[in-house]
C-alpha cells in the first residue's frame, strides 16, 4: 500500500514516480538497503510509472525505442531474463521491448524491491528552501493533503518540459472548440471517434508518426507537416552517446554553451524510426496520408473546420490540429524551481542548469535527473539510459560522507 499520511520529515524525497525515479530508487536500495526507511516518493497518481503508461497507451505505442538493456533495474540483463518466455515481445532490431512486456517488468520490479510502500499520493506544488541552523533543508508543499514535509535531500525526477506551441497558434483570432487544436500530450487515441475526419499533425518526430498511424486506423485522413525533411533514425541520439566514444570529449569540454549546442546537434530535433516510416509510406501509397516536408503553417482560422494557409502557398481544410511539436526544457519555466533559483542562483546554458558532478544544485542538496541534467550527462539524459547514468552520479553523494555537501 502507498503511504497515505507522510511524516513531517524525511531524509530523501523524490519528486516523480516515473522511470527516472524508479531507476534512482532501485540503484540506491542495491547500494544501501538501510536507506529504505529514510526515503519517500511523491507522485499525484499514488503509483509508479502511471504517466509513462498512460502516454504509451494514449498513443498506442507498440514497443519502446530503447533496447532491452535500458530499464530501471540495476542488473542490465534483468529485462532479457524476465522476457525468456516472451521473446516474441522483443522487437527487431536490438530487442526493443514491447510496451506490455516493459510494463509487466516494471511491475515485477515494484514487487521485488517493495517500491510501492515508498509512494505518497500527492503532488508537490512548491519547494521552499529553509535553513534551520544554517543547514540546507526543503519544505515540500503538497496539493491534496493539508500537509507539508521537510526533506534533507530532494531528487527532482519529474520528466521536465513545457509544450512548445508554434507562434501561429497564438495569432488565431477566431474562437474554436478546445478539442480541435491541442498539443500531443493531450491527445488520447483510445477515446476518439475519427472516421471521415481530416487531421493535420504538425511535427516530424516519433510522436507525430504514432498519432498519424492511430488516426488512420480510426478511419481519418492525415496531413503530416514538418518544417524540415523527415529524419529516419533508429534512435533519437547516436548510440555513441551511450559510452566513451562521444562522451569522453563531451565531458572534457569546459565551455557549457558549447556543451549545450552539442546536445542540440546530437538530438537534432525529432526523428522517425525505419519501422514507422515504412508504415507511413504504405499509408501514403493508399492515399490515407499526405506528407508535407519543409512546410509550415502561416495561419489558421476556425469556421466549422480549420482553414489552413501554409508558407508554400497551399491551403488546406481539416477537422483537427494536433501539435506534435515536443517540449522545451528550461529551468526558468519550471514552477517547482522558482524559489530554488531565488535562494541559490545558478549558471545556465540554453536553459539547462550547470550542476555539480553529482547532479547537485550549487549551494544545496537538490539533485536532478532527466533532461535538465543534460549538461552533465549528455544528449541521452532524458532517456532510460540517461536515468542509469544519472543514478550512478547521484547515489554516491547520498551515502558517502566524503561526497556530502559542505556547508
């Protein structure tokens, strides 16, 4: 059972219960089992991996993009061992785990590591830095409990990012039904009846591909519009970023702006896997999808349907617009970090914080895993592989006195 009434104090508070949080906790318990009683995880769902599972289900994603060695368990071969009797759920190439297989594996981890007992079903809405006796502490304010809790150390593992909305959306003058234009994170294919509709999907990443195929399967016609040529790649960043091949030079780079540019170049916007591209081309031959590359919307007007004008002069009419335009990671737009930034100013590069080698915020015991740790981890910081790399940096600072923050 999840913890329902948290204590007034905890040694380690983890905000978020997704794959990054799970990776940190399993790696921490493997190193120091005695820290189990000093650990709380806060997530509004009250359960592990809920947002992750909801997103995969909403987009009907059949399998992960990461190979089977990338997962939250400390043993890199644990998922392969778990899948011994389900090898048909490992997709080529590189044994990409099926969505259900990965979810079942994570449920097994929750059971094996007794992770559910650490969950507090509450959303942290504010991190207030406090300094009793000049030693850094944090008061975490919770939304659905008349309660706040003081934490000695905090790990932020929330899957940071705010939706990127194209400029033309802000210029739409005509009122329109809110469900007729939305960011991809608000699309749930399971609940939509789309037969006979025309849908414009803006964006050239993997999300746009999944949404296009899901819409077509429901009888819709799709226009997939990308401001550049579609990129076909197995992974969102070159596998060389998983090890010393590229990371050695990246970690040796002293200039943070240069590192930030390297991260942008390595990820190079969104891309589609060869398998998804194959399905989109088949749909294109059946005239179920029109793919428009190097094209952008200039204006959109709603009058019982969307009237679209593009920068190539073409005009289109559609029933819905889905913005598969990704998210922007920037510490200044993270509400939970507002007071942290005020109390502990920090250097940044392209919105990313300059953390210490243990992914710790300068001046306090706040640690960060995920996309916001990219300056230290590299281009795969937000991925499952990045979660493992982050854990390897954070955990020694949690239990080795020699690495503790010096006040």
